[in-house]
C-alpha cells in the first residue's frame, strides 16, 4: 500500500473542519450598521416559498398596449432569466396569452425583513431599458431610499438615444478605487461588435462633454467623456452598493422587457412549512448526526471516526454549493424537497463509508496485514460505491433537465412542479458529488495517513478482532 505522510491526516482534518465552520456560519464583518459578507453561509441561503413564503403577482402590459404572443413569451423568458440569475429556482411562471397576463410566484430574499411585496415585484418586472444619451437634462426629481436625489425622465437634447442595451454583450459588477483611495462598486460593460463601433463614434463626437446613462427613465450616472473609447469597454458608476451593482448587471444581461409592465394584482404567500419547522428539522439533523457518529465510531473505530469527519465535510460542501459560498457557483433556493435531497445524499455518504469499513473488516478476518487489508478493502469497495452513486447522478441530472429552467416535460407534468422537483435533483446531485470528494477521496487519504502512526497500527482499531495487533 502506498503510504501517506502522517501529518496529512491532521492537515486534511483541520482543513475540513475549518471549511465546515465557514460554510455553516459564513464570514462577514460590519462597517457601522452595514454588514459586509466575505463568505456566504447558511444565513445567506434563500429559502423557498414552502419554508418562508413569498410573493404572487399578475403582470399586464401598461396602458392599452396589445402585446403579441411572441412579445409576451419574450417578457416571460426575460423575467425567468432574471430570477435564475439571482439564484431563484423555486418559482412558478405562466404566460396567459389569451388575456395578456404573466403570473409569477417567487420566494422572499434571504435577508428580507420588511417583506415589501411592491419592491420585490419591481425587482423582476422593471423594463430594464439601458440607454446612453447626450447631456443630462431631466424633467423630474425625487428623493431615493438613501436620501439622495434621483433624476427622472430625460428631456430636451437628452431625449435622444445614442445607444441602447442591445449593443451590450455582457455586464458584470466590479470594484474600482477613486482618486481618494475609496472603493466604489461599478458595472463593467463589454460591447458587441456593433456597439464597439457605435461607442467609439459617441465618445469621439462628445469628447469632453457629458453622456448620461439611463435605466428606463432613471439616470444612473452622467460622466464626462475624457477620451475616445474604441476597445468596446464601458463602465457605469453611480454610488452603487454591491447588491445594486450585481442587480443592475443581471438586468442588463437578461435584456429589456419588450413593453412596460404594470401589476394588476399581487399578494403575499404564506409558507406551508414555516421557519419553526425548519428549526425543528435543523435540531433533528444535528441529533441524527450525533447518533450516526456514535454508531460509526462504535462499530468501525478509526475508519468510523474518519467517516464522521468526511460526512461533516460532505454536509459543508453541499451547503456551500447551495449558499453561494463559491463565487463560480450561483446561490440556490432551498425548498423542502431540496432538503430531502440533501438528507438522502447524506444517507448515501454513510453507506459509502460503511461499505469501505466493512470491506476492510473482511480483509482483516481473512488474515491480511493491516496495510494489505486497507489496500484491498478500499480498492474492492470502490466499484460498488461508483456503481451505486453513478445511478443516483444520472437520475439527478434527468430530474434537473426535465424539471429545471428548460421545462422539457412541463407540458405533461405542469409548470408548477418544475422548481420543487428541480431542487430535489440539484441537492441530490451536489450531495453525491460531495460524497465522492469527501467520502471517497479525502477519507481514504486520511485512513492511509493514520495507518502510519505506530501506536495506531492495531488491527482492532480498524475493525479487526480485539486480540489482534
């Protein structure tokens, strides 16, 4: 058996425990009353409608506008893209083409305290028409929620549109430092080929003049053009918070709704489960984990202890994939079926460790040396673990494809089933992948490392008979 250096056990175990702590509790700090999140934890998860409730709204074209079926479908698609980009996967979305209505249900934000339905609705229903205009003339002002003036309705020369959002290839939130060294959030735009040339012409014509940037009828910023920009890169600044910059970038990427929407009616949705039940489930999960840990250590000794560490890491990795811990993996809406998928994946993780520990015990009973038993036991158990887990992976992917944003079989099963079943498939898949990482790879590394300690090289510590050394 290929030996693993003895310190590796402590390094891997400490890394798993440290990662688990940050995945559960997150990392954040306060600047005054403002909370700045560095790493997201359980508190940043957006809970589904069944757990925390949400909003139901019916949209219609503003005024007497008669939307075509294609425009209505486009508006629905853009609303859906916005929700997905915000990590909202537990939603219901319908387009009633007969009456020109769009009906949507979605959960509250994770940090929602005032439960303002109007604000939540505006977040997904704004037309999001980005425009670049000459000058900065406006017809009206109002005081924003931050106490600063908001400039509305372009007028005069500013009524002319020089370029719109169709020229933008992508948008993302960024952080820049001003001349005073202060950090400010901005939205970085990458223009497509048509927009690249158009923007170069605009900055050339309006050099040393103001070109304002608007979203719908609100002025976001009014910078002075200081150079001809021909590389297709533009930037929107405007005293944004991190969330505002991200939200604006998501809306630009999603595109503009082809007509203005107005809310014909809305209501709050009460949770079917409730947060008290969620807390009860959390306590039950902790108690179950303690019982499983005792049983694993009692029956399998050292492999059982290592299995417990790997299970903690598996749970933490699954939570991290849902909460937005990893920047490259978007956050996810956790629903009751999603929690069920997570619990099922933990059961699969326990089974994986039990199979390995039992194989090692069998090899020890056959009279193999400790190193031989660890080598043969881990190898013989691998094929059974892969076979069982790959079946679950395939099922999970099918569930995500069928009941996810693609809605492949929504005609048969109905659109209302998509978000909830997708949540189950997603957490089950994440849990199985986490099991491969923690329960298969890291647990075996720790086992081989522990076997290097002379005082632990006793067969009974690895599941053998007590009189064996």
